[in-house]
C-alpha cells in the first residue's frame, strides 16, 4: 500500500479513512480471537493507524487516504488488490513495505504484480489462494488462509492471511480485496516442534508403558470428582483404544482389583488431605480381564492466589513385567541361597582387597573345623587359613587378581584326627564391564573320597595292566561324569594308540572308528548308557591303527550306575580280533565259493548229460546201421551225412560248454573303472548299428552314475548280449527303441535295458528264459546261449538279473552289480 499524493488521480476510488481503520481493527481482532501470537507492539498498531488518519485528515481535509504508515510491525504487512471488472484476479496489486521483507526483497527492488505474488507460491498453495480469493469475491465473506511462501533466497516462510472484500457503497460492486499478512514461521516451527515432542512423548509412554493423567478438583477433595483426562497409553493400559470411553473416576476405579481399592483410596485420600505427592502400587483388571500390576503417582497443583488445590496430575505405569521379574529374582535369590546352604561346597565371596563379603554355612563350618577360626565379614580371607598355608593361599589369590583367570588347585590338609584330607579349591575372578577386578569367589570342595577311589583304581589298573599284557586286551575305564577315560598301555602296543588318558569322545577314539561304523557304534553306546535297564554294552567294529591299517575290534563294557540308575562309569575291554575276523571272512569266502562251484557243477553236469545225450545216441544208432552189410550205397551215404551233421552239433555243444567254463576262469582278471557311455558306443560300432540306422535308436541316461568298477570283458559281454537280444527280437513294422539307464541303490549299481520289441510270454516261459539253448521265437536265428551266458556272468560278479516282459509289449532287463 502507499500514501497518496495530493494530486493522486486515483483518490476518488479509495477507501475512506474510517473504512480502512475499521477493516484493520476487525482483522486484528480476528487474529487475537483465533489465538494467534501477536507481537507486543500490535496493540499500538491500531492506535498508530488511527492517529495517522487523524493527522492526514487535519492536513488534507476531504482527501481519501489509501494506505497506512509502514514499519509498524516487522512481521506483518498488508496488500490491496484493485479488482478488474473483466477478470477480478488480474487487477492491480499494491502492498506495504513490510511485504517486501516478508518476500525477501529490499524496498522497491521489484515491481509489485499479482504474477510476482503467485510466483512465490508452491503449486498446491497457488491453487488454494486462487480458490480462496475467488470465494471471497463471490460470497463477500472475510477469509483466513495459511500457506507457505518461497522467499527470494529460496528459504521458506509460513504466513497467515486474513482478508476482506470492499464493495462500492452505492452499487455494491466488488472494488478491491484487502488483507493483512502475518509471517508466523516461528510459530509454525514451534507448533511442529511441540507436535513432534507430543508424538515422541506418546511413543515413549507406549514403549515404557507409562501413561499420564490429569484430574480437575471440585470443592470436595475427598470425593475424587472432577474432570479427568487420560493420555493414549492410559487407555491402552486399561485395555481400551484411545478415546474409546469418556474417562470417569468411577469407571477407572472399577478397574482396580477389589482387594486393592480400599488401600488405594486411603493412600490418595491422605495425600490430598495434606496436598502432598503420593505413590501407590496396585493390581488392575483390564477390559479384557487381564491382571496387571501398576504404579500410580500423583502431585496436587495448588492455586497460588487462593492457595487451594485445583487439580491433580500424575502418571500410571504398567510394571507387570518388572513385578514378574522382581518376583522371579526374589525366587531365584531364595533358590540360590537354598542351594548355597545345602551344597557340599564351601563358598566365600571376596572384594577386590580380598576381604570377606559373603559366605555360606559350609564355609564357616570348614573354617572352624580345619583352621579353628570362624568366618567374619570384613576379615581378610588369608587370615582364617592355617599359618602353614597362608603363603600358598596368598599367592593363589594374587595370581587370580593379576591374570583375571580362574585358578583350580588341590590342597592337602593333615592333622591328628584326619591325616589324609584333600580339597579342591576353585578361585574365580569377578570383573567389571571395564575389565577391572572388583572381587573373587572361592569354592572349596572336599575330594578325599575321590582321591582314595582314584588311588584304588590306580592299584586295580596296575593289576589289570599285568593281566592285559598276557591277553593283549586293552582295558579301559571311562568316568562319565567328567568324560575322562583311562586305557591300559596295551592300547599303544596294539593300535599305535592316541593316548592312554584323555576325554573319551574327544580324544580321537570315535574318529578312528571306520566311517561306516561310527554312527552305529556311537548310537548303540549312548542308547545303552541312557537306558537304566542296560548294564552291558558290546559291539564289533572296524578301527584304524595309527599307521592307517584297518583292524577289527570286539569291544565290551560294564555300565556302573548310581542309586538313581544314572550311568556314572564304564569299565571294559577292547580286543583286537583282526586275525580271527580275516580267517572267518576267508573261510566264508571259500565256503561260498565252494557252494557256488557245487551249484555250477550240478548245472554243468545237467547240461552235459542233457545236451550230449542226443548227439551221442544218434552217432551210436548210425554206427550200428553202418555195420549192417545190407545197406545199399544210397543208404550208406545218408548214414554218413547224418553222422557228420550229428558230429558237428556235438562239436558245437562242446564249444559252448567250453565257453561256459571260460566264464569261470576269467574271474581272475583285474577289475577296473569302465565308462558306460564309451562301452555302448563301442558295442554299436561292433554290431554295425549307428544311431538311427535301420530305425534302431539307443537312448542312454547315465546321469546317476556313468562308471562301473568291474571286469570289462564281462560287462562288455553283458551289454553286447542284451543289446543284440533287443535287436534280434524287434518288431519288424516299427522302429526299435532301446532305453539304457543307470542308478545306485542299496550298495548296487542298477542297469536297466528296456525295449519295445516282441516281448516274451513269462507265464509260459518265465523259468526257461535264462536256460542254455532256450529259444522262444523260431523265426529268429539263434542258439539260446546269450541270456544263459549273461546270467552266468552277472552272478559270477556277485550280482543279480531280473526280467519283466509280456508278449507284444517289449522287454526290460534289470542288472544289479555290487558297488566296488
């Protein structure tokens, strides 16, 4: 805005002084009624405006004044928009000097235009301002709006605008818009900070399970009546959503556990009677029926003028978890104290200067009995020790203090009543988070019985040692309580040993057991130990000697249990049975070989008698005919021809039998790793069938295993016979497909040969399939020897062969060969 000059040609269109004065008065009153933060000198603003108008009216009587004096309020400014009748929001804009400062410009630095004003608004705020101004013009009502401005330097400020519409007093047409602009950035930042603090406070209360409350007091303090406000967390503690109920003292009181209400009322009533702070712990029952432990704290606010209580403010804290933890801690303390007082170990707690802080009954009794001194809190620990042991104890304590490491040692006491008395002493350092020594604990336990037992065991073991030198058995004694095992020296002599005294399951013993036996042996041993009915464990397993050789072991242990049936000790003997086992294996091998040879011999005898009988009978018959003198020349020649044919058949049978015998002899060949894919390709070349030739397709899948450890001549023969068998008995009217796959299962390599050929009627011929000279398709050339040879070779390798087939449905052979 500006102060018009005397000859201002726009003066007839301006507001009268009283109008602008009233406008500003109304705008400032609205600021005050809305709770806005107004600078202290704002109250003088209207007075200054009024006085300024009066001065102008005296100096320029009759003149209309268009603007006010500037620089009265640094954070407030005014603007006036003269409306264009065609486009109201495209009129002439004027503003006060303060507006330059609000926008970040120096006075008169830029021409004031509506475009400049909108250029400093954010896009969303621009739409807000345009809409609000349009509504003012349309309705004629005053407006209030808040939005952000972008200053010249790019910084942001938040402003509040209150505006009004000025109309022509005669026509009522809108003439101009006038507004007061207040920079309330600091107030906005403060509000945001307060909101953030309130949000953080609410989050903190929720995390800490602490709610706040405020209650206004009526005249009667003891009535606990009055307005009540709860924070969100107070609602949650009682099981409500924030604002779900109207807070009422009686409703809140109803949530207090019935057994605690009287006590709570008494505490609060007494505090309010003397206007003092109060704190009370009680139980509450939530809306959902959950029992919680809470602590309520309150403080009474006094009216300074009337010196009377006006309200109570306080907090409500959910301490259920702390209560439970406290109860658990007390219970743990009680249990710990009970344990300390009922154990056989004497415990003493020392400070950093080795003075006694705490001790149990056993420690006091031990000190009185062995040293003749009573335990006294505050005394130095070494002062209650026998004079002859003070230096030893002092050095032990100093060692722990310097190293901050525990120290365990055995101590021997001797007196007239007890010449042999042993104690195990354990000193543990107690350090702070800063690794500073703040104390020590000393635990003393009498081990005289254990020492005597160990000595007895040592003597007994010496006897065992003498016995085992003669038997070569390894005697072992395993203390299950500390996992320590003792073995006789025979262990080193027989197996090369690891050690004769160590931890049973950690000294490498189980690692020396053969990999395939480890899990079984360990599981069997532990199951016997855990079974209170088991008194003996025994097993046989393979065991590696120190030099890597494999030994066979027979191991047997006696399980010694306490009165509760818990295993405490095992004593046993470990015997090397390698020679015996190998002899038994050799014997079993020879026996199995003899049995197999006997079966083979029986089969061979049957084959010889069955397959040679026919040709020999024919030769004998023909020989008889040749001796007859009645034969003519033609009959004679026919006999000779028949005899020659029969002799050739006999020769072929002898050759086939020789081939069978050779199968047995080839077992002496060396086994080797054989690639299955290369073997199939080699056979394809031998039989002259490339992939797809003559519509023969061989599909292989050796993804599970592509190598077999076996005799190559046997495996080659097996593959050759089964593949050529499929080729021979194919269907002539469709392509032949042979699927060969490999797998491993239960210690065997499994090979399958499946085709889509003519198949075999197993119901009729199932038992004859692998017989010598057994043929089932007379239309196909063959002797019936291939499958017999295949079965013989598979069984010679320790394997099995199976057949699945149906007439017209193809054939599948399954060959199982042992791994390795």
